[in-house]
C-alpha cells in the first residue's frame, strides 16, 4: 500500500470510531453529549488554525502546533492510526500535550478566547492540559 492509501485507511478508521461513538450516544438518548462529541474534533481544528494565525501566540507554541498537524495526518506514528482505539489514543495524548504547552506559553485566556466551541468542550480541553 502507498502512503496515501494508509492515510486513507487511518482517516477512515478515525472517522468510523468517531461516528460510532456519536451514534452510540444518540442510541442511548444522549443527544447533547452526541452533539458535543460530534463538534469536538472540528472545534480543535479551528482552534489550531486560529493559534497559528494569531500574532499573540509565541513562535515556539506555533511551531508545536505546526509540527502536530502533519504528525496527526501520518498513518505511521508511535502507534499506527489503523489500530483501533490505541492508534487514536496516542494522537489524543499528543494533542493534549501540545495544547497544554500552548496554554502555558500563550496563556489560558488566549486559548479560551480562540476556542470556537462550547464551554463544555473548552472545559475538556483545559482539563486535559491541567490548566
């Protein structure tokens, strides 16, 4: 398989697991939780874009975000993304570490200002960062 095919498999597995979680929450009658989960990844993508564009974010913090993005896109990383759950777990841990670093460098207030999602989603992000 080519790198692009592996990337497609990894992306497909991630989307499938994400969709399965949203569907399970809907089946359990937890519509609000399903909505939060469905919007969390897009909210993180928007946050990363805003962090990269904001002049108040220190260069090293921007560099950490800029290096994180291709790492997340690579199907071959510490634990390959095509391995269900574990493949996404190492990515989630790395995202939390980078957001924690950015929060320490740029400030909690800036991350709160740039967060596009709900307050509950922001609480999850900040809880993961121990901020």
